[in-house]
């Protein structure tokens, strides 16, 4: 538990290395994936938890508060910890993908929230995350559709640091 804040930061840093993920979150246009790469300045502003002006990747769950603007968000947070012993634990992180209903469809009839889920899994599944080891999307997990409010729909899924 002492290092969990660092783990969430490390997860965020892995996610901002994925240009396609960043484009899907940053650009609202249907051709988001063909836009120019996101600059380092914008990358880091997308994970800034203090100044939320440009934040797209949050380390807190969606609270149900009304979101006024049309945008996309990714939320990653600690969901569950089960100690194995006094040093190691099984740790589960939830990921929420929130997309305004007007932004779901991309070029070539691709779906933005599905692509965001795919990019998160590309960035993290089986990858080493400093502080907890490797993260896995296991065979007992699922990606579930969620209606967050009348304007936002998306998906929620979990990843953990052990593989079934």
C-alpha cells in the first residue's frame, strides 16, 4: 500500500507512451488516429492531476458528476488489494473508458471506446509496471459496457498483477 501512488503514476507514464491512445483521447475528430503526434508538453498535461484543464487520464474513478464538454477520458485506479503475505499482494486496477456519445464513431466505422480499450491493453497487458510487477488482463476478466450518464457511455475492465 505504501507504493500504490507510485504505481498509478507508473501506469500513467506507460499509457502516455502510446501515441494512438493519446490521439484517441485528445482529438475529438473522426480522423483522430491520423492527426499529428502528441507533443511531450501535451502528453504530461494529459496526466496532470493538479491542473485538470487538459487532463485525459485520471487516477480516480468517475464520480457521476456531470461532464459538460464533449470529450473522452480514461480513468485508472486501485480497485482491490488482497495480501499474499507481509510483502506481496494481489492488486487489481480498474480502467474506465468514458466517451461522449457523439464521439464514438471514428473513420472506417471504428469505435473510439473499443480502440481506447485496445490501446490500453497493448500498453499494459503483460508489461512490467514498477512497484507491482507485470499487469495482466486475465481470462476471468471482461470488458463491460457502462452508461456513465445520459451523454457518456464507455467500458470498464480490470487488470491485475497475477495471471490465472
